[in-house]
């Protein structure tokens, strides 16, 4: 559910080349589809081969653009961006796409650079003021420097690439070409499709369906794709090792997207089925927390044989509200967004399925809501392991001390929630549900293993009991720990 207790993606990026002389409209529809990845501001930049045009503002896609705005963005090349700010704050100077002063290129970034030392040193040595630049701004400034020195856009990205220490699925454009590139681990998704003799790039494949594009392939980790009048050209800028953030499957991505060749919806159904297999709790009905938990609840229902009921109704006509300063205002926001169906809940033992617990504040209120509606018991089922570690790769994760699973045991969390029972999907069960090898994923939120260095930010992390361990050879020890401790489900970090 898109409520304040959920982790949120920072951004979505899109790009299109040659599929239409009104590329801005293709970008617009794609950004609409990817609204869930960034809900604070939106922007589009275009080129007609002569000039670069751009427009950005705060708000949802539906509210940012008027028809006349799109009409003033001519051209056959476009890139677009939806933003949720966690780096740089809510300031118009950080809205993307970023366009350089010479208006020779535009740039948009999904991800985060936890280390910017190399970038800052490089830019400072070139007398570039970095005081008001966030990570995305510094990336754009480094590319701009090389372009001002005579390189074309693809060459400039190639030269600047070694300075980018972190996570990025990015798009850029000049007056003649579109470029898409990813970090060497491909933490955030990025794919390319064909459309009417041209190409489209987007954070998720669901954007392609909206505009009728045909999925071609993912942009590979460490790869740069250049699209120009001569077609598509691929360049490997760094040795890639796929480590997609598994939270894309758990919550972030739309259920109609495809990641690593797998249906997001089907993986979530698998997670629910696996959860029912691990914890066959008795109940009268299975109720999902809308909307992201519906596939997992469906899987739990199918495996357990307990009927699925939509006992919570989400008001789809209330726009996202920004973080409220008090618990009372957060509670009122929740009551506006979710309403219980009393007739379905009264007197029932409810199995309430959600995809994750972060701070625990919102789900606690949902449990209270169900019991006030007459539910006899509420059994919480979470279709992922406990979130115990912060993310530094492009999510608005709170500090570790704010993560409820990092400071409470499962019985303590259950009591705090006011639930009658609480169970998390095991780490191994989560991996199994993807039907893909563990090595393809970044699972840092669950086990504290960060495949891309996070620099000084590591100093603020406390590992639960011991250092993180994810090797299968330690599985039996982790399982013994689960039996003896009750601190968490079989998350192998707890060894």
C-alpha cells in the first residue's frame, strides 16, 4: 500500500527515440504508468534536432502537465523523470531531467551514489562548484565537463563513468541521440523496447505496454546503449554482475512488469504460497492490504484453501499525502485511504497479508481498524523477511534505528502491533519464490550485504548478533537459530 510506512523508490526514468515526432507524449504516458516510482515531481526534456526543450514541476504526472505544456516540447527524442526526493530535498533545482547551461544535453537518474568522493574531487579540481549539487547533479556536471572539453555525449558518459560510485539506471540525450546506462550491478531495473521504427527505454516494462512498445531486452549491468539515426549500439563500460534489488519483486515494481524474465505478479503469488506453506495458520478469511499485497494474499489463499476477501477498500481518488508531522495526522490520512468492510470482517479470524513492515506504525493502525470493525482475531502474514537494514541504493529507507525489526523480536513486534500472531516469509522462501538464483539479487535490506560499497555510511549499521552471512552452507545454522531465538524468520544474516 502507498502509505507513509512503506519504502518508496526515489525515481522513474523513461526515454524515447524516433518512435514519434511528439516524443513528449510518449514520455508522458510512460511516466504516468511509472507514477508509483516517484510522486513528488515530474519532468520531460525533448529535442527536435536543433534545440533542447524541458519542463518540470512538483506534483503527480496527471497534475504537472497540461496539453499546452506537451505541445511546447517538440521533437523525436525525449527523456522523462518522476522523482521522490530523499537527496537534496524538495527544491525545484533538483527536479529532473537536468539540462546543462549550454542546453547541449539532458540527464535523468534513478538510484543513489552513497560515495561521491571521486566525483567531488574531480569536479573541484575542474573548478566546478559542488555545494548545491546532489549526487545526480554531480553526475550531470561530470558529463557536462567532458562535453565542454570536446567529447560527444556517449564519449563523455564513458569518461565520467568510473567516477560514479553507486547505483544508477540513467538516461541522457543530446540533440541527436538517446543514451541509457546502468551501474555494474544493475541494482535498479532498466529495459529497452521497439516502437514504430524507434526505441523506448523505461524503468519498468509496464511502461511499454501502455504505449504499445515491444520489449526487446534489459540494459545489462555495466552497459551503455546509444540510440541514434543509425540504430541501437551497445557498449560495455564495466564488467557486469547482476544484483537486482529483490525489493523490486517484493513491493516496488508494478505487478504487470517483467523483471529478469519473471512476472512480478507471479513471483508475489509464489511468495504468498510459500508463506502459507511455512505458516499454515487457521483463519476464516485472507485479507490483503491493498494494493501491492493482493497477489501475495491470493497465493496464500490458493495454497491454504482459505477464501480471499477484499476486507479493506482503498480510496483511489485521494492523492498521495506527504509525510505528516504527527501520529494523529498520519492516522487521519490512513482513515481517508483505507476503509474496512465490516460485513466481511465481523466475527472472523482474519489472516492479514502485507508485503513488508518498515517502521510498523501504519500496519499497527490497520490491525486496530480491523478489530474495531469486529474482527475476532488478526493474524499478520508478511510476504518477505524482516527489514533490518537501511538501503543506500535509491530508496527512502529510514535510519536503522527506525526499522522496527532491527530493535524488536518477532514476539515484541506482534505485541506492538496488537496482532494475535505474526509470521514473516523466510529468506530462503523469498528466494525460492523468484525461481531465480540468489546470486542475481541484492538483498541488503534483509541481510545487510551491500554489493556496492557504501563508504562511511557503513559506520552507522549494527549487525544483528553477527556479521551478515548469506552462503547456503550456513543454512542449517540459521535454521537452528530460528528455532532457538524467535528473533526473526530464517534470515541467514542472523547466524
